[in-house]
């Protein structure tokens, strides 16, 4: 059991590229921490530094009260599960799990106890004599987990362990990993670019962007109060609608810092189709451009009227003028129809004009 603390961790690759620009994260003993962010933001780099597979350019990595910067991977008491978990094809499931322990010179009796216990937890007991090719993708993934579990490490590190699986199996394995982690109570750091996986697995969510941490916290707290427009549009699907707003509007509608243009964010589910304008809230006329029915709910894509084209030019957001509205059920307006949507004051998120700061009104 161990906490993991990253203090101002930096990584510059040979050639001068700065992949990690000073990261601070504190994972308490037994917690499940998820690093999430777009491709190339530095998630794997950071995880590999914790594992000892990359050198640390600056700062400190502390596992269980011990700075491990100079400690060999094998001596860090961690176990890592990768996307490409590469089981040994010629070895049985049992031997795949036993391999690392034998390398450490552990007695066969102890190995047997550990492998059988891991197999029981992972529901692989009936498959110990099979070869990897005789297993399904999900079963192979569980063997890879088993290899990590038998080590009884202080910390599990996962790098996109589910991304090779099909959608249904991903969800099943996601639930399994979380149950397993609760049972074993082992501190874990898990990397994914999938915000839904991140939301559902994390005790502590770390949203990364361009080698830096954008926000750290409880996943629902981040969903409810994203600190930047990047987090607002990355966490939640479909993404939050973001619109630029004039200083006078901020002042009159939101009572925030006047004199500066800002960005207003509204989640798709916080809009309702109505002709009313809620006091202090926002109402927009829209022309319906597209409808997506996904069963329990429907996504309405609308374009805003000309006089309402005040869209933030921050990258990674909605195309200019497009608004997504999420309504329950399957009943929806027709394409081409003009509608009005509104959101109440409490559902508005306000950010500084550059999107870097949340403003609490
Ligand atoms: N060995 C290396 N030398 C130089 N640059 C590297 C090296 N490894 C990674 N990078 C760069 O560092 C940045 C972060 O890479 P990293 O693999 O950590 O991203 P990631 O967040 O894991 O992305 P993905 O979701 O695609 O796996 C990228 O811009 C990448 O090109
Ligand atoms: Mg990666």
C-alpha cells in the first residue's frame, strides 16, 4: 500500500521537446487516479516516468514516502498493464502469470498460491492450462491483469488497457477493473483518452492538456465546475456549448467581472426547448440542422440566428454557430424548424475570454 505524489514533474525528451511541463498530483493510498486527455498530451510519458521506464528531467516522484527518481523499475514495487499486453503465446495461462515471479526466484508453492488466487478473482480458474490463442480478447486482458496482480505491488499502473477491446467488452472490463481495484484496494494510476472511462473509474480525475494539468479532482465535481473551457469541452459528451459574450452581458446576466468579454458555457442537457426566457438565464433562437436519436434521448443540432453569432474562437469547441441540445425520449422538432431553447441561470458556466479561468458569479 502506498500513496503516489508527483512534485513539479518535468520531462524534456532528447531533441528538446518538453512533453511534461511541471505536474503536481497527489494520489492517496488505495485511490484510483485516472489521467485523461487528448492524444499527445503526455499521459503515457507521465505514467512511464512513475514506472521508471523514462528518466525524469525535473521534480520528484514519490511512492510510499520514498523518492524513486533514481530507483530501477524492478525495485519500485509497481506493476504495469499496457494496451499491448503481449502474453507469451507458447506458455499456458498459469505460466504466463507465474513467469515474472519465477524470474524473481519465488518458491513454486508460493507462486501456485498467488496464481490460483488471482485466477479465482479474475474467473480464470478453469482456463489455467490454455494457451493465449485459445482465449477471447477479454480473457487475455484478464490474464494480463493477473500477471500484475500476482506481483502484489504497491501500485498498479494502467496505460489504455482496454483500447484493443470492442465496445461491449470495454464496458464489461471497465466494471471488472473497478470491482477488482475496490477489492484489492491497491493504489492505481490509469491512463485513458476516453472521458467516459475516466469519469466512471476515477476517485481522482486528472485532466491533462499539452503536458500540463488543467484540473484535478472528483470526477463529478469537475463535471459540475470545469475550471477551463478545455475541461468543459473535454469532459462530457456531447460537449458543453461555448459562446462568447460581451462585457455588458456578463455584467447584466451574470454579475461577474465587467469590462471584459467572456465565454458562457451551457451543457446540452441543460437546455430546454421553450418560448419562455428564464429570469437571469439565456434564451436562443435556433434553426434545427440535424437530429440524432440514440434511444433514450435525442441530440438536436441547431444553428443560431445571425445576430447571435458570437462564438468563442477557442480551439476544440463547437463549429461557429452550432448548438447541441440534449432532450429525453425520441420526440424531436423537424429539421429546418425554428425553435427557441433556454437555460436557467444556475446552469450557466462563465469563463474568462481566453477560456483559461472559471468565473464564479
Ligand atoms: N521518445 C520520445 N521522444 C520525443 N518525443 C516523444 C517521445 N515519446 C513521446 N514523445 C512526444 O511527447 C508527447 C507526449 O507523448 P505521450 O505518448 O506521453 O502522449 P499520450 O498522452 O500518451 O498520447 P496517446 O493518447 O496518443 O497515447 C507527444 O507529443 C509525443 O510525440
Ligand atoms: Mg499514450
